[in-house]
């Protein structure tokens, strides 16, 4: 088992990454003084696979265990209606200020359950047990919780750190390979922004990993590799969050590497393009922009492209540069009027750039557009 610590004064916590951790949840959280009652929030698909194991372990350790399953099993669960149902389940089961909410599932479950925990009785303890690769490397780390409104994603929420994150890598066995691949884009991102060794590990083993995932052949070596890359990813995110927990200083912005382009590509596709795929393209575009500006070497950009293609992302898209630029401008308006790019200066280091001309962005977009 690996352990990554997130140092945030009295909100510090550990992220545990290893095999078969769900069967030990009870003993893992016991030392944390998390009260008598625990509400597990999950969805049908995840609960069918893992809820009995988690409930049994918690009951064994003496907790009173309750569960609440969200209705849809997808992004629709991050709604006011589902949030309200979680609050009602908390009242119905008599959760008090000393009780705990445990999120068992992907990013959707974690975001919603975390927000419910942060608001119930002005905040009760929260534990994350992420079961998707994206949740283990990204959404379960850093304390952003929230829901969507019909008009805007993640628009209502809070910064609320969990007391513990328990990432059982064995849960990833049942993930569809496409979800696995999409989440690897975020792992590559951590390599480029702050962990050159992680990038090199992926160069060496990324292709092999995806072959194993597609064949569903999860041996000991696959789990060990997953533990390593998840711990490294969580550690990069933890370090960034430690420096800028509430997105005030700007340091947290580097986690958005590839995302300025990605959000526009997702918009241009009518949200049909998967987030990971858009991030993969976005990183290539950011790298290209950096090469054109003379701040990133052609060789390192070639390595970035090669790695992304090895994991088998298409490096091209079919939308016109004007369409993508229109979405970028909309994004800029919606945020704070600044179009920012996080650009690599070498693999393992990125910097924030503003005031980049529309012409240079357009050039890069035109260059990478597929002619198909
Ligand atoms: N809080 C943050 O900092 C942060 C960061 C990134 C993303 N997010 C949010 O995370 C969400 C996306 O998370 P996600 O990619 O985990 O998607 P998700 O939570 O929607 O899960 C995807 C699907 O996988 C299923 N699933 C979960 N675990 C499984 C398993 N082990 N085996 C098989 N199927 C499983 C789920 O039931 C669901 O149907 C978005 O809402 C996004 O906004 C939050
Ligand atoms: Zn992302």
C-alpha cells in the first residue's frame, strides 16, 4: 500500500492507494474518530459490485452503516434533486454532527456526496472511496465538491477536504477500457506539469498497460504499476493544492494544463468528445503553441505527441479553428475575462501565459485540424 499525504494544517489527510482496501475500510477509518453512524453514498452499478464488501467491513469495525443510492449513475446525479435526497437520507437515518459520509464511486458520487457532507449540519466528516481511475487521480483529491445546474456544470459547490481517501486499485478491473484510457490523459498531464519521472514511466509502460486493460489481464505487475502512477498523480495534485487550496494564488491553475483547448473542443463537439480525449488534444495544442513561441523544444513536443498516440488518442479533430476560437472566447467571458494558457517549458514544468494573440492560437488550431 502507498500513502500520499496532503498537508493543509488542520484539514490535512492521507490518500491510501493499494489492493483490496475496500475490504479493510472499517479498520482503516477506525482510528479517525469518525462517529458511530456512516452513510455510504453510491450508485446501483458501483454498489452492486462493492457495497456488500464495504458495509461488511464497516459493520465489523462497529459502525452503524446506512446507504443511499443515487438515481442515474451518471452526471445527472450531480443535481439539486439528488442532493436533496442525500440530505433527506441523512436526516432519516439520524446522522448527527459526529457522523460520516462515505462516497463510494466515481467523480460524480464523490462531488455530490462531498457537497452533501459539507453542508449537512454545517459540515460533517467525509471519506472518499473512489472507484474510477479519474476519481483516484483527480476528483477525490483536492477538496472540490459540488453539483451542476441545468445551465452550468460544477457551478454550485464548496471546498471541503475529506478526512481520508481510500483508493482500491482492484476496483479498476471492471472499468470500461475507454474510461481507463480517457483518465490516462490526466495522468500524462501530471507528468508534463510536474513529474518528469511519471512521464518517463508512462513512455516505458503506457502501451503495455493499455494492452493489459483491453485484454482485462490484471496481474500483479499491472496493479503495482497502477499504484505507482496513481500515487504519483495524487502527489502532484496534493502539492499543488497545498500551495493554493482555494484557487486564490493562481498556482492551482497549472492543473488546467491542456484544458483551455479541451473545454473549447468539448464545446465545439456538442459535448460528444470525451473529456480525456479533449485534454489529450489540448495538451498537444498547448505544446505546439509553446514550440511556436520558442519556449518548448521540438524534441520534447515530439515525445509528448508520441506518448499520447501510444495510449491511442487521435491527435486530430475536425472542427474549424473559428468554431473552437468562438468557444474559447465564450469560456473567457464566463470566467474572468482572461484567456490563459498553461504552457510547457519542458516535460515536468509548465508556466501560465496570458495575452497570447488570437492569430497564433488560430495557426496552431489550423495546423492540427484533421483533413478527413
Ligand atoms: N472535484 C474535482 O476536483 C473534480 C475533478 C475532475 C472531475 N470531477 C468530476 O468528476 C466527474 C467524472 O468522474 P468519473 O469520470 O469518475 O465519472 P462517473 O463518476 O460518472 O463514473 C463513470 C461511470 O463509471 C461507473 N463506475 C464507477 N466505478 C466503476 C467501476 N469500478 N467499475 C465499473 N464502472 C464503474 C459509474 O457508475 C458511472 O456510470 C464529473 O462530474 C467531473 O465534473 C471533479
Ligand atoms: Zn480534466
